[in-house]
């Protein structure tokens, strides 16, 4: 009960799509990559995340557009991401910590990323390394001798994201889960789980976030959707897929400053959860 988890999708939630930015930096026609190549695989039955990961592998190697791509290359590009984060994030993270610290020295707030993007790229960001407790994303395995990416090691699909939430809920670290893929099935009584779902806030932008939206809302937490108000398709999807189905509390532009809608709501949400946790603890001690 002493920890609040604020969990974010990454691409188009905290920053414009990072995989697209990386591919463009390597001279890839990103419109063709997503709209033609990846879409063709999805049309043939591929899971969307597996489709784009396989296409990256197809483009990697001697004489191919991405060359002898390594995870180190992805991390190196990730170091450039910090200038592209949506406005207000750094200040909001400081504010949320200050809010819970003011209410109680015993309550803490932690930040997580659960993404279908490339984990090595995300972890290259100094901002991410400084602020986030853990990152969950897609991973490539490397050739043991050359270091070149060789296989898909982990693919974070729609429902895989909910598995990550259960790992956070039960207090299972990512490195523990990678060593034992079945650890998430450990039967831990609700009262002994590290972060209750009602102490979670989930923020995401896309269809891949729907299972997480629904899970967190159903279990007493809060979900907020992000959309680009400048794009008609994004606004339409936000209305039909998210708001009409009660999967999120509300939808907002990805702006996190104190006076922005989303930034203001997240500050209020953390304050509310912290206050409720204090009240519940006081009542338990009184009993």
C-alpha cells in the first residue's frame, strides 16, 4: 500500500514514435515500412509487434539497409531521444514525488514503461534511466560472436502488456521474470502483493493499450488515454475505442505541464491515491 505506480506506454505517449525515428535515421522509407511491409505481414496473420520486429531483422545484415545492427546501436540512438519528450514530463515527475512526500514520508511513487517498442532503444535515454524503475519492451537476441541482432528474444504484444502489470503488481523484477518466465504465475495473496492495482495509473495511446486500460480500470486503478487532437483519425479512435467503451477515465493531448489537462489530472490522481492509502492505513491501525 505504500507504493503508487504510474505506468506509461512509450511511443506516442511520452515521445513521438521512436522506432520510426530510428529507422528514418538509417535511411528507411518509414511509410513503406509500416504501411506496406509490416501491414502485409499483419494481413497474412502475423501479430503486429512480431511483424515489425521480423521486418527489422530482414533489413539487418551485410549489405542490407540497417547493416550489422546491434543492441548497442539501438541504445546509442536512444541517447538522442531526450530532446523529443512531450512537454512537462521532467517537472511532473518531480511534482508527483513532492506530492506524496508532502502527504506521507512512507508513500512513494514509481514510474514504469510498458511498451511494444524496442527496449534497448528506450533504455538508451538518460531521462528514462534516471526516472523509471523498470522498462518492459521488445528485445532482440544477438549473435554470440558478432553481436548482430539475430532473433526476437521478447515480444510485448497486446496481452503481454497485462502480464507486465501483474509482474509490477506482485513485485517481480524484469530480470527475475526473464530468468523464470513462469514466475508471474506465482500465487501471491492480494494483501501481500507489492503494488495493488488500485494504486496504479496507466497512460497509453493505442489499441495495444486496451487490455491494460481495461484491467487497471476494472481493478480499481485509473487509466488515461492520449491522442493527437490534430489528427482526425486519432480523435475518432479515441472516441469510439476508448471513451465510449469506458476503458479510460478521459482522453488528452500528450502534455504534462501543471496547467495542461493531462498533467493536471495525473497530479490530482496521485494525490488522491496517496490520500486514500493514508486513510486506509489509519483505519487499519485503529482496528
